[in-house]
């Protein structure tokens, strides 16, 4: 059942140059796990020694590294990591829709579901919702009324798309994700909280992927937007009226507060938090665990602010002084004054 | 299909005074997006200039601001933000239950479901569960056995209420939220972890709203409680046996450990964490990203402890010293001693 | 309906020695809530005074504490907390499968579901999936194709197990948890992100418990692993290709990045984050809110790095200096030089 590809077939399909023997391989594997029928890859030159030790039948390498491995069967490409991903996809093609509506699925009569779509067991498609060709709405997934989904979009089991949302083509929504639940908007009456109706929707561009148990809240009066090609990991929270750019990557557990604008080609680590109503420029790189407290206006910056890890003993000794930093600074200043030295540049 | 309201109709319904021309509007919009048929609002005087620039047909303003906009159609009210929320609700009324049980829903024979309730496709209502009038249990939602839900409570698609939970009136539970899963209680046997049965339930007061993918764990021996009017955002975790007061607001991604008591009218930011078994007084305001490490006994305090955001370069330069604060303090003290100066008030 | 047990019946079942009158009790309760028909427990000697004040009919105590309560009905055991858990389980036995497949459930024809299993309303069991004896797949839960579940494993309502996952015996997966969604692997093409196919699965050992809305991602080329007896709380994220050891406990909201190896018998607090590709030794104890930035190679360490909680006023005064620690250190050094004193041990 496993499809085998020779090196010449792989390069015919994906480019690159092969060398050595035109062997057939059945899977791509890390160098330390690869066997004779597998192809490995050397993405980072620092793991060169693993190539020698590997039983891989063939190895994907850069031109620079190729000469060192003249005895091996090789595929030589500019970017071995990207090529590895493409070879892996060759062995594991994107699953196609198995056209048909499961008898237990419920599709409201005004919904438009092309015959090419796969609608799984117990799935629900609401009134006036329009699906593109070859969509897959898997078991138990719910797409409420008045949504639009582009071609080849996949909703995994038990994910939920609230009413009035627009998803582009080839969007993938993982299980437990919720798109378009109400944003968190409240006005205080003096004695209780009055809910601000969240009448906007959510618009996701083409090729967006949304991880499991991630939330993209609907906007208050206009849509929350996620640009094309943006990839969002699990358990991420995107507040109402955020505008996330194109081809941005957001790792797990990050929370973006309401009305934040994030640029394109940003890389945002895991567990990041932000205040609301700020802008983050294109190509910003934010390290995991950082709290973004104000706008980042210059593009291409690298932001990081992890509180450093310590043993409990170190922490117990040091943490208390966090609350005395201002005093420590004053005491240094007093000593400097006493010694006649001027403090320079202490404040920005 | 869009309902239009004149300014006089709006004020007749919601109070306030209108001025100018009694135009009809069809929606409320932010000032920068509002068109002639829309009503805008000025909640914060610092955005005054936006009123002049706005195409809004009418604007909701405070009495103080009204005189400056004598040429505009106005509604004058004490709290424009709250009024905006009410106008938005007028245009977008809370959806009513469409009475009836979907043929694919499963309602156990001992459950009590009034005819006024809406039970969606593939919803499940367990044995002995009792629903109030006009409840909406939407597609794929599960309410296990022995639960009680008050009138007009809404369970969004695929949310889950475990057995034995009690929800008040007008409670709203968003998709992916789980109410009443087991609290995390374990006793070590010396070689493995023995699970402590979680035999309490969860009780949510009237008008509680629970965001998507939020968890309220059931209590170990008595119920976990959330007071009336409390609003909880997405991806919040409330541990077993917590007691959350009334009209408290908890933003996304906050985690409240087990057996924590939170007062009423607290405002808790996003990404907050707490240790267990502590008390947080009424009206405490906790900034986003704060770790609450001990009880807050005095009410009305503002707590904040975000680790400050830095560029990666700044961080790399500074963070290492966090682990040397105690030494830095000692060195300052040594210098002070050498210079004959006494340190004052360095420790609290 | 409530089962009553006498002290002699309890000790016959669970060990320990009883003293006083052989009364019957119907529940275990905390000392401050226990009534005459209840049994309380004294797990921590510092709550001794609660025993005197308690109305409990009987109390579980250690041998050391027993003599002080000679007038009470007692069960004397080495570990009152563990014993309490076992008594609670006696009163609240693990629910057994109600054998049968609900008529609305969908079980693919190639799946193997023993007659002893309980398959709830709207549950879905995919092709070639094999269930052990007495499994419970509750309402709306989805187990995709090619999975294997051990005996007595329970999948709570609306939880999802992606294809090709292996769960041991007595595994419990709470609602909203997602096992085996795609790991977050991407290769940059220069203009967009190419998804790395996630072709591994997830393997969970026997007696693993997974909390609500927790994610265990499938591996990229080999399985993500969780060892036997490990207990994971709600809203935890385990990245692809992690290897979590046996009998480890992970509290709510913790995120473990991809390819992290966690040892056995670790205790990981809530809201912890880690970088990827590191190792955490056996029996490591990690305090809540800690960011683990590098491997922990020595077993049994206690790690903690919570940024300390402050009032907003304190924070506003002190936090700014975090960004000036390097300068403060230089200024201290300059003062020391000026005074002729040598700094010692300031750097590790």
C-alpha cells in the first residue's frame, strides 16, 4: 500500500538533482531513524556527523554539503528542510474529499453544498451557508447559518464555525477550534455588565490553518480578519476586531487582545500575550512568553522578555528584590553623589 | 430586512434626549466607519475630533460634549458607551428560542424539556435533566444527566455540561466550553497517582456568560460556584471548588487554581494565573499577565506585575541580572557600609 | 440510594485500624462540612483544631495524631489523604460501561467494538478502529479511523481522537480534549509557509488522564508519547514528538513545546511554558508560571521563576529598572572600583 518513489521520480516531481544510485524509497525519516528504504535530510550543517552514522538509503542535502557525502545516494537542493517537507507531502498527499453527505448529517435546505463535498456523520450545515467545491466538514463539525467557505476547506471533527463567517480556500480548522464566538465586550451599568452585541463576523483568508481549541472571536461591529497563508497553532486566542496580516505564524497558547493589528510575515512564539488596541509591524519576531505592552512600529524587530528560569533556591533569594529595584537604583545614585561621580545614561 | 429607528424612537425606548433632526438610523457604528444612516458614539472625550470628521447621521454624546456639536443630530445621555451598547442591542435583539426538538436530537425520557425550548440537531439531553422555559441547546451540545438549567439559558454548539450541574437563568455557554469536568485532585500512593473522586458539581448564577473553550471544573466534595452576572471570556480555567463572586469579569486565558475565592465586581485581566487556596477581595483589579501568589485581602486594590517587554538585545543584556539581584543588593550594602552611610528602608 | 459503610467494613476493604464505635457513614467530607453520618480526614497536622470542632461521625487520622482524639471514632492509617481518596472512591465507584451502541451512534463497519462497550448518542467510531472491552465513548465523541483503545478507556462527550492514535487501558479523555491533531510544523518557501505533513500519531499509556480542552499533537514522523499513569489537567498543550514519562503530573494551562522529553514522576505546575527540543529529568518539580528555557539534566530539582506580584504602584515604580539592570550592575562595579574594592562572585 505504501507508495515508493525513486530518486529520479522525486526530482522529476519536485526539482533538485540526484546523485548515486537511483534507489526507491518509501518514506522520509530523520537521519537517526531512517533505514535503507527511507530518505533522510540534512537541514542543519551542524548535524553532518549524523549523515555518516545514518542507515538512510538516500539523503537530501545542500550543494555545499554534497561533496562531503560523495559515497551516498543524494538529492541536492538549495533548501533541504523545505524539500524534506515536500517529499513528506509526496508520500502523504492531502486527503481528498470523499464526495457525499453522511445520512446522519443535517444540512439545512437553504444551504448550498456542492456534490463534491464530504459532509461527515452528525455534521451540521446551517441555513444559507455556501460551501465551495471539495470541502470536507468532518464528523460532528458545526457550520452555522450564513457562512461562506472556499474550495477545499476542511473543518475537523467537532470544530464550530458560528454564523456569518467567511473562510477562504484551502482553510483548515482543527477539532475544538471555535471561529466566530462572541467577542468579550461589556459596558458597566453601575451595578452589572451589559453585553455589547457582537454583530461583526470573522473573515479568514485562503490557506489559513487554525489549530485545535483555538478561538477567533467575531468582531463587535466589523469583522475580525486573518490574512491569507497565516498559520495559527493550538489554544490561541484572537480577540474581536483583530487584524492579523498574511503569512504570519502564531505558536500555541498565545493570546492577542481585542483590536490588535498584527503585520504580515510575523513570527510569534508560544504563550505570548498582548494588550489591546496596539499595532505590531510586519516581520516582527516575538519570543515565546513575551507580554507585548505597546505597539511595535518598526518592522523586523526581535522582541523577547522571558522572565529567566531559576532554581527555587535562586528564585527565593532574588525575586524579592524585583520589588526593590527603584530603591536599589536610588541607593546607587546616592553613593555616586557621595563619591562625586555623575550617573550617566541611567534613564533612556 | 434591517430595522430602522428614528432618534425619537430610540430615546423613547432607552431614555436620553435627542437634538437636531429626527433622522432614522439602521445601525450603530464607530465614528470612523459610520455613514449617513448610522449612529455613532463618543465614549471618550479624547476622540472628539473624530466627531467632526465622521459621516455619521447622528452621534451619541454626553451632556458635557453636546454643546460642541450643535450642528449635529445628537442623542445626549449620561453614559454614551453604555447607551451605545443598548442601541446596538436594539438593532440586534437577543435571538429567541425557535421552539421544538430537532428530530436528530436525543432527549432522554426522564429529562424535562418545556415545549418552548429549542433543541438543535444532534444535541443530547441526559436523564433527569430539567430545562427552564425558552432554553436553547444548539447543535451538538451535550447536557448530561441530572442538570438543571434556568429559563432562557443558551448552550452553543458542541459545548458540554457534565452531569449534576446547575445553571441559572439567561446563562450563555459558548462553543467548546466544558462545565463540570473533573477537578484535578490526586493522592500519591508512593508509586502512582490515585484519583480523588470529584463528587461535587458546578453552580452558575443567573446571567453568567462563559466563553469558548473555557473550563469550570466540578468540585471535589461540594460545588464550584460562579456568582450571578459574572462574565468569563475564552480559554479561562476555573479549578475545582473555586467560589467566584457576582458581577466579576475575567478576561481570556486566565487560570484560577483550585479552592480560590474571588470577590464580586473584580476585574481580572487576560493571562492571569493564581496559586490555589487564596482569597481575592471584592473589586480587585488585576492587570493582564499577573501571577497572584497570595491572598488580596483589602478590596479595591489594583495589582499588576507584567514582566516588561524588551527588544531581544535589551533582554539579553539585562535578564541575566535577575539571577544576581541578591548579590547586587549586597554589593550596594557593602559600598554603603564602606562609605559610612546607612541603608534605609531597603526591606519592607 | 446512598450506600452506607461501617468503619469495620471500610477497614476490611481498604486496610487501616478503626477505633471507637463502629458507626455507619454515607460520605467523606472536609472536617468543617462533615456531619454525624460523614467521615472526615486530617491530612495535615496543622488543621488539628478542626477535628475538635468538627461534627464528623468519624475521622481518618495518622497513628501519630490518633492519641489526641481518643474520644472520637477513628480510622488510623499511615496516609490519611490517600485513604480519604480511597474512601471517596468507595462511596463513588468508577462508572461502568452500560453495554450497547446508541441507535444514533455511527460505527464504521470495519471498526471492532466489543459488545461490552458503551457507545453514546451521536458518537462516531471510524474505520478499522479497535476498542478494548468495556470502553465508554460518550455522546458526540469522535474516534477517527485506525485507532486502538485499551479496555475500560473512557472518551467524554465531544472529545476527539484523530486517526491512527493508540490509547492504553483505563485512559480517560475529558470533553473538548483533542488527541492527535496535526503538530505545528512549517517550512518557509521564501514567500509562504509549507506545511510539514504530520504523519506520526499519539500513544498514551495505561491509566493516563487527559483534562478538558487539552491537546496532545500527533508527531511529525513518529509518535508523540505519554507514559503510563501520567495525569494531565485542562488546557494543556503537548507539542508534536514530545515524550512525557510515566506518573508525571501536569497542571492546567501548561504548554510543552515540540520534541521535549519530560521524565517520570515530574510535578509540573500550572501555566508553565517550555522551549522546544529540551529534556527535563525525572522527578523535576516545576513551580507554576515558570518558563523552562533550557534542559534540566539533574533529577529531583525544584525550579521556580514566577515574576513577583506587586501592587500597580509598586510595579510602576520598579518594573522600569528591569530594563536597566545591566547598567545598574556597571554602576555598582564603577563604585567598587573607585573605592578600591573588588567585586567577588558577581557572575556565576
